[in-house]
């Protein structure tokens, strides 16, 4: 298994974290994992909606010292 793709959106407000994650997902194969780092608490809400739209999965959401670390996996049938 390859290392997850890291998407750093710390210091940016909604919708930038989700947009950066979506851009990083483009062209990736199903099953690839990405880790989004974000400081905007709205990412906790926005990313699950994005994954629902794109057919992906939120694997884990962690928060440490105000930094969200959201791990997602691209779905078997990429959309959008």
C-alpha cells in the first residue's frame, strides 16, 4: 500500500480545504487514501459531504491542538 497523499490546507477557511482535497483527488486511483490537514472547523462538516458527492469514504477524523486530520479514501467508482 502506498503512503497517503497529504493535502495541507491549514490556515485556510471554507471552502478552500474541500477544494484542495477535491483537486488532490483528481486523477487518483480508487482505494488511494488522502490526509487533509485543516484548521477551519467547518472541514469536519464539509469533507463528509464532499466524500458523499464523490463516492469516497471518510476513514478517520482526528483533532489535535486545533488541527483537523481527516483521512479519506477514494471510492471504487470515482465521480465528479
